[in-house]
C-alpha cells in the first residue's frame, strides 16, 4: 500500500490535532464554568441560610424572681404556723399568738398579691416595650438582609444565565468540530486506536520532526506507554496549536499553498498505482482537502466559544 504524500498527510494530521484540541479545550472550559457556577450557588445559598431570625430576649419579671418568692414563702409559713397554733392549742393564752401569726400571714399574703399584680402589670408594659424595640431592630436587620439577598440573587442569576449561554455556544462548537472530525477519520488514513487527541499529537509530532513514514510511526508507538508524556505535551501546546491554526486560517498565502498542494496530489494520485488503489487515494485526498477547507472556514469565521469564555471568566 503506497504512502500518502507527506505534506498532505501533515496537513491532515494537523487538522485532526487542531479539532481534537478544540474539543479538548472546550470540554475543559465547560468543566471550569460548571464548577464556578456551583461555587457561586454555594456562596449564594450560604448567605440565604444565614437569614436573621427573631430571637426575643424576655425582660426579667421581678415577681418571678427566686428572692421575691422566697421572701413571701417565709411569711406565708409563719401565717400557717398561726393557724396551726390556734388549732392545736385551745388555751386562751395561745390565742393572741396564733392570731398574730394568722393576721400577719393574711396581711403578707394580701400584700404579696397586690405587689405581684403591680409587678406583673409593670412587667407587661416593659415586655411590650422591649418586644417592640427588639422587633424594630430585627426588622432593620431583615430589611438590610433582604436587600443584600436580592442583590446577590440577581448577580447569581445573571452569572448562571451568562454561563449557560457560554456553555451552549461551546456545545455548538464541540458538535461542529466532532462532525468534521468524524468525517475526517472516516477516510481511514490512521487506525482506530490513534483516533484520539493523544494519537494525533503523537503522529503529527513524530512525522513533523523526522523523516520516518506513517507506517513506521504506527509500528513504533505504544500509546499507553507514553500517554502521560503526551498528556503533558497537550497541556503545554494546546492553546498555541489552536492560535496558530486560527492565524493560518486568516492568512491567504498559507490557505492558497495548502489548496495548491492538495489539488496537485489529488491529480498525481489519479494516475498512479492500480485502479482500486488510485480510487482509494483519490477519496482520501478529497477528504483531506474537504477537511482542511471546512476547518479553515470554521477557524477564520469567529473566535471559538471556549476562548471568549476565557476572557469572561476573568471578570
């Protein structure tokens, strides 16, 4: 099986690399946006959970104070003692003593009731005044809280709306790139196990920095063994790969060079090898050319959604 034209193959592999990178960066940015939305929601919800509550601190009711109650309890016992004396001793000599304690108890009990009524009335007035004061302070806090809560809610809702819009745009880019990528892979130029971001990065790097053929590159690679190294390469080069591709997509000279090259190799392929081989190569070159035209148009038209999200996320 004849090898494809090396320059055409490099154009193809670079286009694959660019599309895989756009999808990779877009997915990564989506995750960042989703994480930030979740963080903003947690911050907002944390504030909502701190809504002030009205905890009324009741004033002290003096009639319920232990000292006040103990004071009257003692004299109530004395009055009870007077009744007891009068009841136990029928002698006339004990009557004044019993009467004294009994009358004293009645007086004390009467005073106790009168004083308690006055203290309770005073307490009720103090209670209502204190309640009104504390509730007024609470309403002031609640008003400030509600204003701040509304401000935070609006900020969060706007942030989420913008986030959803950016994610929707990113998803559109991903769908477009994935469709073009699937068509490009359907040319069956590289094996299935290399149809991923690590595979195309490896193949492009290998062929662009050596004189080896695609077949040799495929034979000498164990993707699993160098996956960690490739992941590091991707993280370092991904932004630059897309930026260079975008610049090239807007450079007429490079676009024209690629068109002329791909057009010339298609013509050569038609006149080489047997008919079946010639048809296969012609179809592959046609797919390479179509892929390059489509990806060039996509990159030249507008800034990618994940890139515009990058600037928005820095605000």
